[in-house]
């Protein structure tokens, strides 16, 4: 293996955390946590990546508070989850890998029937709750100052808990249309107070969340942040303001920035590229009404986007130019050894991999053994994305077909 490529497989420090290589499993919501419970399937899913050689895996959607869940099947970072989460972390740590948790809050889009504080989800401003149509809650309200304090504090409490039970890092989700990105985006934040208007004002709540997490975990614990470089929705966040987002996160002392794009609830395809997920989503919709709804929205929401390797690299490099201290993590279409070599040559600190690890959880070990010749076999068909809602959760159709044939 040439020296540039082998850099990916050498030890490196993420902030204060020593990792055995530069490859991190990206957060991919697993669909293996019915009613928010830790299951054998969830542990095994991550254990496969850890045993397969990644330096760190990421548990997706660690909800900071009950009403921050899109639906009931997301794990809450609260005391009642201490024992099962601790047991899971111990089992994953026994493989020698580290474990991060992606801190999530859905803000204004939710189909959670068990909202606890209010009868409707809350975001920065009043908003249409497109997921809520399925459960008769088509509108979301605007957070008051007190709601914002509660919301920010949920990041503090969750981070305190996550460090205490043994997570090695936390990843704050600032992108993909979730709550913090709803504050960042001019489309969804129409507030007229100190939290709305200029990008600096729209960043106040996200920065408060980052400060709260830092206060909870201290300086010797890595905080990653996944940010959007654009919303891919008319009137949404665009790159010039995203560059300011990166500067502000960096100035606030975030350890590492992951660059992504697109929005889960309105235009997710730019996040993955490849085959449209519309047919799969229609197929897995729970009832006729939802199927019709998705069918109506699909042409606008899930436009085909031809797959390209390293589709976020140019934007990532422009973000990096504005970042002085934070390390940079690349995610998005790094599906070949050539691409891995290229991001290493670009000086990227870490790479997050999603789909190719779902196809080949032992990617790191296999790549180290086979070098430049290795191919994962991921075809970016995006079946894994739509498998989230299938029984058993996220899996690769190619692997399932192989298993059936053998
Ligand atoms: C099945 C699936 C679920 C995903 N869920 C999440 C998620 O929970 N949080 C997140 O930030 N990104 C999520 N993503 C996006 C990935 O983290 C990643 O940004 C994207 O897949 C591009 O990387 P890749 O080309 O290596 O797959 C998901 C992707 C997939 C395939």
C-alpha cells in the first residue's frame, strides 16, 4: 500500500482522543431500537464495524430529550437507559474500538405520538410538520425563550450522561434539517429576536448548545459537529453562510467538523446521491394514506441525483480554508481506495464512512489486507436508507441476496 493511502490506517488523535486509525463509522440511523430500546441487533450491527477495524463507531440519533425524537424508536440519553447503554458500550469497547454518539433533536418535524411536554413539536419558528401529517399533527410551534433554555439544557444533560456512561466522544448534529440546523437555516428560522436575522444571530442557539456540551464534558473530551454546507431547499442555507457557521463552531472550540449537506425532511438526496430512495420509501410507508402522501411529495423531495465519488470534497475544502483549529472529517461518497487515497492526499484528518461499511463492515481489515486492489461492492443503490423502516432495520440488499443464494 502506498504511503498516502496507508495514512488512513495509521493511528491519529481526534482532539484528546487516541484512535487506532483515521476511519470512523458515520452515524446511520440503525432502525434497530424499537421503542428506544438497546437491542442485540443494534449491538451486533456496531460490533461488526468495530471488529472489522474502524477506529470509532457512531451510535446514531442519541435523543437529547423525549420530545426531540422523530418517533418513539430513538434512544433517549436519560437515566433509565443507563444500564443497557453501559452494557452496550462495554461490549463495543472490548473490541478495541471507540464509540461516539450523535446527539440529535428533531425540532419541528416529528411523528412521535408520545410527545411529553406539549401536543406539538417545537422549532425556532412556527412551521408545517410534514411528518406529523401521518399522526394528525401537521403543525409545529415556535420555541419561547424558556423553551430554548430547556432545549439547550437538554444538550447539557445528555452530554453529561453520555460521558458518564462511557461514550468516548459526542457528535452534535448541526445539519440535515434537525433542530440546530433549523435555527441556522434562514428558511426555518424567521425569528425577530436575538436568535433570528443575521447568521450570527441564527447561530446563537447552536453555539449555546455547543457551549452547554463543552461545559458538560470538559476540555479533555472530543466534540465533533456535523454541519450542512447547504440545505438544498429554496430559501435555505447556502455556502457563504455555511462558511460562517464553520468559523463560529471553530472559534467556539469544537474539536472536529464534519461537512455534509441536504435536509432529511425536505431534500435528503444530496446527502447520499445515487439511486432515488422514493420507491423504497413508498414501499415501506406504514399505511395507504402515508403511501399516497409520499407518492405526492416524492417528485419534489427525492429527485434523482447521479452518484459521484467524493461529492462533498470541493465544498469541504472551502470550509477547511475558514477553519483554524478544528480537525476536519470528510464524509460523502468515499467508496473506493482511490478516493480514500485522495482525501488523505488532501490532508483530511479523518474519514467517516456510511454505506460502504454497511455493505462491508470489515472494510478496514479487508482494505489493509488487499491494499489498492480492494473493492467494497457498494453500488450506492441506497436500499440501506429505505431499509431503516423494514423489520430488522438497516441492512445491505446485496449482502442479503448473497446470504439467500448461499
Ligand atoms: C441508512 C442510512 C442512515 C443514515 N442516518 C444518518 C443519521 O442518523 N445521521 C446522520 O448525520 N447522517 C445519516 N446518514 C448519512 C450518513 O451519515 C452519511 O453522511 C452519508 O451516507 C454519506 O456517506 P457515505 O457515502 O459514506 O454513505 C445516513 C445514511 C444512511 C445510508
